[in-house]
């Protein structure tokens, strides 16, 4: 059962997503505040495109308005399929798979099936109709009917939206205008990005393997992106050996400078440090047990191959030392294991 603490803590930074009461009483004679109020209403209606359009007019990175940043990042996360209500609901389950936290908390929909069995993609990132499921009539798929994939043709747009959300929240944090809620929101965005990004590299590896066999099969986005453990198992058992091609595709590209010396972090490390910071932010916000906090902690421990470890037993050095190219390759193998 969900705890009251979970609802209270998440409501603080999701109030813009759930209702516009936070912005009631804003004076209409301020164009800046009026835009924020209009954007909050659009976000409440899940009109993410309008929210982004409105807020980019008033957003700046030099001295970001925290209200603008929170609404803008929430809109980008919504466009990427992140659903906080589903996350809360999932976190309250007794039985849950740690890595599958992200997949279980997404708001995505099945893509239309292409006509005449052709390979033309019919996914639409804008309305999040991007999910692909295995053919349940095929007896060979009986063990993997819970496998979920995202159409590779649309995954790039989902990742772009997540990275926009991460950027907005990281700027807020770097300018010291953030709250604990913002750190939590960034952690949720980064956990989702980690699953999307890692799955995309695995799918690209399979695409490359197919191209080595037949160059005509190397079609960008052709291979669906795995987003839960059943999908990884299906690829390993039925279609894909996690070989050197995959290893080469799992390299991270994003780096940043830390205040104390120059610390280069790959994409995977940076995402998981955000998750680590989010769990700590929950601990600072409330000492009580919290389901969403525990789900994030369990996700982090799972991908670091430290099942059952608490946040006090983990640190940034664990993330940096584990999430190397080889470490992410080993994660893909472990997710695909029976």
C-alpha cells in the first residue's frame, strides 16, 4: 500500500502536473506570471507541446525561474512517457522487478501494426504510440509475452525529450535554485533515460550484427528497443548473442566537469548518480519509509549488481567503477539471464 508520505513528497514537485491550484491568484497584469499560469493549465491537460512552446519564451539558463523549470521539465518528461501516478502505483506493489520499475511507470501506447507485414514504422512519438509487443499467437513467444519494446524509429525523440528535461533540472541545480523535489524529479528522469539509452545501444548492436550478415538489413531504427527484463531475455534466447558488436555500441558519450578536479562521467554513470542523489534527497525530505524512494534505491542496486544493498552501502565510486563500457555490457547479459 502506498504511504501517505509518498503522496505528500511527490505532490510538491508534481503539483503542476496534477492541478493548477498552485497558480491560482496569479495577477494577470504580469505577462511572465500569466504565461506560467497558462502553461500550468496546459500541462494539467497533458498538452505537452503547448506547455513547452509557452515556457521556452520565458525560460533562461542564467537565472532560471524555478516555477518555469519545474513545469518545463515535467512537460518534457510527459512527452517521453514518464507517468508519476503509475510510478507511485507501481512502487506500492509487494511483488516488483527492480529493473522493470521504469517500464511499469511509463505512459506509452501500442503502435499500430504495419499493413501487409511491411517494415514501415507507424509509431508516433508525439502521442507516445510507440510500444511493440510480441505476437501472442506465435507459440515460440509463449515465454516472453510480457516483453516490451519501443519502436526504434521513435525512441530517439523520446530520449531527446528526456535529455531536455535533464538539462533544465541540472541547470536549476547548478544555479543553486533547486529543492529536494527537483533532485527527486531529476532522478526519475535519469532512471528512465538510463533504461532508454541502454536499450537503444543494445538494439543498435543487434542492428549492426544483422548488417554484418546482410548489409541491407542495417536500417536505422529497425530493431525495437528492449525496456524490461523479459525483452532482454527474448533477444538473448531467440535472436541475439550479446557479442562484441553490442559491447562497442554501449559506449557513453556525455561528460561533465565536477567542481573538485576534472571528472569525466559517461552517460550511464551520470544517470545513476542522479538516481543516487534522488534517493538521498528523499532521505533528507523525510525519515519515514517511502515506496518511491525504495523503488529508486532497488533500481540502483539492481543495475549495479548489488541486489538488496541500501543507499548507505552504495556511493558514487561504486557507480563510476561499475558503469564502465564492460560493466554495462555485463548488465545487459545479466538482464537477459534466466
